[in-house]
């Protein structure tokens, strides 16, 4: 298995993984055009884990110049509990540090017990002091 930078050609395999991963919410923002745009705007920050030509793990990472954000951290079920998710996140966080971004956030769906357990176990702090509001322009 190899971990490497994600590129636009990885979209089909990544989307297939996201589609079958519980706790990953997909929307129009996850269309091929939008993911290509995200990767172009945040070069070198997102990664995939590949085994025998198949994408088995992903992390989308970007920043706004001030804070980093992780999205769609996913590992195929047969590959879980091998440290792949932690390695993907470590690669992304190192790239954020390289760009002098010193804080990173992520979003976990409230009913995603697996995600909550993963992030809590990885040492991330669950925030209870902020709310997320969304709008469609």
C-alpha cells in the first residue's frame, strides 16, 4: 500500500469509497468539477492510500490562509485499524504546517459514532463552544 498526493484523476475511486463509507455526507460540493477545483486551490494537501491500484483511503485537506480543514477522511472497511487514517491525517497536517497553518478543524456528523470515536482516540478535541451555521448563496 502506498500513500501519495491525491490528484484529479483519483476522483472516481475516491467518490466510490466515500459513497460506501458510513458517516460521509455527500452533496453537489462533491461533484467531480468541485473536487477538481478544491484540489487545484489546495495543491499538495490531499492524499490517497492506494493498494493494488485501488483507492482504500482518502483525506481532503485545504486552508483559508489562517486555518486548515479536513474533509472526507475515509478508509475502506477491510483496511481499518491498520493506522492508515492516522497516516493520511499526519501527511495532511504536515503539509499544513509547511504552509504555516497552525490549527486545523474538521466536521463530524453528530450521528457518526465511528468518526467521533476515531477523532477522540486520535487526540482531537471535541468542541462544545461553537455552532455551525450554513447558508446556500
